[in-house]
C-alpha cells in the first residue's frame, strides 16, 4: 500500500493517523517537528461542544462527541456547555442558534444558572449537557498510543516534508501554510495569538461546573482540577507567530470572573500561556484533497481539538477511497475561489 506521511502530531494529525490504521492502512508515519501534542494542542482550552451556528459545523461536532463519550473520564468530563445572555438581543441570538441545533438533533435546552454562576443580570441561558471539557494533550497522546499500537510509526523532532511519501497529509495547525508552501501549495491560513489564564486554587468548585460562556462578550471559563481557566478575545487581534501573554488584561479578566462566579472573588492568576489558532477567512477548516496526493486537516480556527475525531475519520476515509461517513464538501479548499463563504459566528 501507499506510504502515508501525516505532518503534525497534534489532535488532528493524531486522529488522522489513528483512523488510517483502524481502517486498514499499513504504512503510516506520524511526524512532528516538535513533540506529540506539543504545539497548539498543548495550549488548548479543551472545550467540546456541538453548539455551532452553521449546519456543517454542528455535523462535525456531532460526529466527534460520540468519540469523546467513549473515551470518558479522565479524558472527557461531560459537564455541559452553558451559553448565557445578559441582553434580550443576545438571548434572541442564542435561541435562534439553539433552534438550528435542535433541528439537527443537538439536545440544547433553556436553563437556569447552575450553582455558583451569577444570574441576576441574565436575560436567559441555554445549555447542552452532552457537551463538556477535555484534556487535549492527554486525548492526543492516547490517540497516538492507539495509532502506534496499530502499526503507525511516530517520529518527533523531524520535518515531515523531508520524508519520502506517496500520500501527504497537512495537519500542522498554525504552521500548515508553511508546510503547504514547501509542497507548492497556497493555503489561506494565518496564525492568531490567543491566551489562557489559570487561577490559583478556588475552594469549593462544583465538580459538575459547565463550561460557561457569556454570549455578548465571549468571556468564558471552565474548571480544571481545583482551578479555573479563563479566556476571552483580545481587544485587538494579534496576528502572527509570536506567543506572548498580555498581562495588562489580567485585572479585567479577574473582574469578569468575580462578577460571573462570585466564589472566585479575590483569586489571582497563577499561570498564563499563549497559543495559536490556525485561522481561515471564514473560520472553517480546510479538509480533504488539496493537491496531487496531498490532503489537509487544518485551518480549524480554534475548533480543531473538539472536531478532530470526526475529521480524522473523514480524511482517512477519503485517502483510502472508502465510502464517506461525513460530507467534506463544505470544507474544500476551492470554496474560497468560488466565493462560497459560510462564516462561523461562534469563534471563542
């Protein structure tokens, strides 16, 4: 059979390699210029949700959630994903998206605020209890372990483009455009710096605290052990590969946290890190064939980890010319030339 080289041992690349092996491919190399789960995956928030604003993205998420459910704890905790609105306009937008999601089979329901979450300024909220939070590096390492057990050769600290390959898969996250350029391809992907903040231990955190998102601001937080991890878009986008933490934003984020989750009042930021999103013009990934015997699984725009199970299987099926279980047509590279843009509204 053909020798398949997968460039990038993050969540997406690991999933492609694992599914290739599971589907019967027998000469697969998973290669990363760094280490397994050492790039953007290592710095991800770890949310897993189905509540997207377009049918195509909802379908990807639905196909992925089953895999996370099978993994279960400690890889995935099904604590739910709560979107709350503080204005009537924000609530109307939430309800409109929820109607689409429910029409596709996602069990989104209106809800009151869970224990600990301030609600006196809320106009309303929706939640999907099937969703939850995961450990991206641990999940990725488990996929790589399974892939290796299935015969995949794993190489770290090497440039995948230097390896002999009959089929090549670009799954290098924010570095995918650079890999594509080495292969003579132009991929419209550019890196966007985002940062996450982790608090000191907060006493009495509910073990079932959902991922909580303010719809209007995008501010969100989750429990990770006895701490909270916070995130929110920067006031101005920071494009480029520089991964720098902007400490001037700490006070604002802590004020937002104390307002929405009063039990965290007085906590401080114990650790912060910056990572990169691999952004496309419409915030949707580029999937499937992009050149002669070249395939892509990149451009996830912040959603790569949560979509990686479905993407890995779908791309593997296409490479092996199997009957597809998922329609990749909305994610083709040539959509940008055709002007078929369907922008995702929920980029957190």
